[in-house]
């Protein structure tokens, strides 16, 4: 949805307006604030703090040309910004026990030949699953490859209440299943391949260009500032966003990440799991031929595609 007539440089709207906008983000996934011109780094931080816990949660690398430490400056030219980021479906901050509640994307320069960001609503994606897969994925807990943080593959959104899927395709090292006898089982290689590839196919199927009704590739216009509910929507950079600027035109995007007011998404309390995997938990799980790949990009579910966090 587009929001017009709201100057993001101004003082925050009333709590009632902000609450309504956050509810819309939770329902729709993201809002586009149009005609903002080019926000300074401080101005983007200012309006990012309208959402979530009302403070930044910045964990990224800082490019020398970023205007401040909270701006993750992305580009298809390494002299201008950080390149190659986010080519596969993900939610930002999966290496934290509390993933970012909201993320802002402000286009500084729109490339002449396109450089979209693609978004898919994870509540609608859950609804599109067959019942058997809904039940199976609801028993799964993802393990972040770099931090070991545990996040359920299915959770209820804290604002909308909508049941939603969740998986980081570029930073997950393994997946636990909570079995019928309430034990943990680490998924084996072929099972992981099936989950990762099924998730990728599910989100791809949501895109309008693939005949879907729960995702889109958003073509930026100068002055756009997008805020997403990072618990409701998965995203990735379009392939064109990473093409060389000599062919595509220069792309510059400033990203900000907002602290969540709540922990999670977390596994159900009845499962009595820690927020971060431990060596004892890995060893006590039914491993069989189970796989956990620690560090970096985690489990490589497709060796032929580009992956970068």
C-alpha cells in the first residue's frame, strides 16, 4: 500500500496513527511512503524509530560512504556501497534471538534498467500450503548457522495473529523436528533439501509474475521509502539489482533495521527449548544422519545459485 502526504522528516505522527500504520504493515507486509525526496542518513534513522521498539538495532557492516553507522548502504558498485547482498529469500536479523521488527529501504539512486526488491507475505504463504505440510512445518525449528539462534518455521504474528512461515535461505545451518513423542530430531540431508527447496518454490509461486497473489517485485521510484514488517514478510533482491552498473545503471539503497519490542519468533514454550542451540542440545537430539552446518551461509541447498548474507 502507498502512503502519501506524510513527511518522514517531521515529528512522529500520533500514537494512534502509528499504531494504525503498524497494523497495516502487519496485515499487508509493507508500506511505501512516496515523494520523500532523498532523506539524509539522520532523517532515515529518525523515521525508522517510528516503529517497533522505537530504536535502531544495527548489526551490519558500514561502507565508507554510508552517512552514519545505522545505514547499510547497498549498491551494484563496490566503490559506492556493499554489493551482492540478499539474493535469496530471508528475514533480516535471523542471527538474533529477537529478529528486527521493521526494516526500512530508501532508494537513493534508481538504476535506469531496474533493480527491484521482491516481497512475499508469509501469512498468505502459509495459507497456500497443503494441510499436511502446514502440520509438518509447524513441528520444525530452524537453527541459525552463525549464532545458533532458534526460530520456529511457523509462528503466529504478534500484531495480526496470522500464522506465518519463516526460514532464512542464506543463513540456516540445520532444522530440528519436534517428533510425536516430544523428542527432537535433526533433519537429514535430503529432508533439508526438500524443506529449503519447497520453501523457495512456495515464495516464488506467490509472485505476481508467476501467477501468484501474495508477492510482488517492487520497482522503486525516486523518493520512495519503504518500511516492512520483518515478521510478516520475506524479501530478496531481484537478480537485476546485482547486475553491473555499467549495464544496469547505478543502484544505491539505504537500509535501516529496527529493534523489536518483543523476543522471537520463538519456539512454543511447551517445547522447553533455549533461545540458542547448545552443544548438549545437538548431542541429545536424535541425530541419525542429521545435518548441521555451522558458520557462514549454513546449509547449501542449491550449489548453483548465488548466496550471500
